[in-house]
C-alpha cells in the first residue's frame, strides 16, 4: 500500500469552514473518558487539546475524586464525575454519564490515564456497546482492546505507539518499527482506522494510507499523545470523517511540535505547551 504524504500545505483544505454566526454547539462536543488514581493529568491534557483544536465544549468524565482539581485546571470544561472501584472508572457509573451527555457530544475519546486495572475491561466493553458515535481509543484502553474483540466499524479509531501496536497485533515493538506500514495496515484491518505514532506518523483506513511529513523530537514528552487524542476528538466532533480527523490531528500535533522546537529547542517542552501552539497552527 502506497502512503500519500501530508504536510502543512494540505491542512487548510481539510478543515471545515467556520461561519461568522457559528454557535459553540455547532462546533461539536467531545466526551473525554479517562483518569485514575495514578494518572490524573492525562484526561485533562486531552480535554485541553480538544478545546485548543476548536471543540465547542468538552465533557470530562473523570473519577469523582478528580472533579474539583479538574475544574480548577480547566474551568472551560464540563466536569462529569464518575464513581470508581479502587480508583478505576465504574462501568455502570460511566454508562449513566454517557446517557446524560451523549446528545450533546458528537465524538468521544476513551483511554487517557485510565490505568490497567482489570476492572477497566468491563468498563471499556460496556462503553463500546452503548457509544455509537465516532470514538477514538488511546493509551490504556488499548491494553484491553485486543481481548474485547470489537467488530470493525467505520467510526472507530485507535492511536497506538509502537509498543501499544505490538500488543494489539500480538507482536513486538521491534517488528512494528521494522515495517510500520504493514503494522498500520493490519491495525486498520482489525479495528477500523489507525494512527501509528512515531517519526513519520502513519494513518491507515481501509485501502488508504497517509504519512505525516512533519514533526519534531520535542513532542516526545509525557502527555503529548493525550493532547493529540483531544485534537482528533475535536476534529471528529466537527463533522470530519474519522480518516481526515486522524490525519489532520496528527498533522496539527506535528506542526505544533515544530513550533516548540523553533522556540525552545529539543529539550524541556511540556505537553500543555503543545496544546497552546495548536491555535497558532490553525490560524
């Protein structure tokens, strides 16, 4: 499968127009589900990425013990506290949250910071059974995905790095890196659409593949992938196809990294600073 290159020059034509009389409800809402005892920042960074990419609003479904701190960090988000079992999102409580907010959210991101407690398997399975809109699975959600055996659907996407891709494909990170295009193609065949992170990020969907011709080592910092997930979620919520949302999200994230490198060099960037560069990339 040949991969078509996507660089800065293609970004403008991919983004939906913003009319002068647009309302925040027309920008699309994103539901971000994540967080656990140890990983409290990841869903917040995903939500920040979504808002900086233009989401009309973000609903943060996070553990109830995070609710207050989440609202302080990101007062622009709607906080939907979810009950937990030993610090892990409860399947039943999250299902109730989905019912409350699904009409206002056009896309969802599940996985940032959820942890790998075995209880999450049930939570993920239940969420996927009731959420029918565009859905990006990332981070810890990918740990259980291969065992849930979901049906391939045209509005589901995964965004693993090489290690996560290896787990999803029952292989090794070395094998993934040795033939990234084949790995991305297999991920797409198995799950619906795939964004394989790394140098020369690949986006595969059906018989098509795209390679992101941008990026910087400055992006290799904790929380970077969470910001990317939020950006993709915002683009999905705006009405873009999931293939275009993955492509545009990866490209915007890559260009934000290039801006950070030009500003600070290759060391010391923070994930929140990646998010802050996004509006300037989209300007």
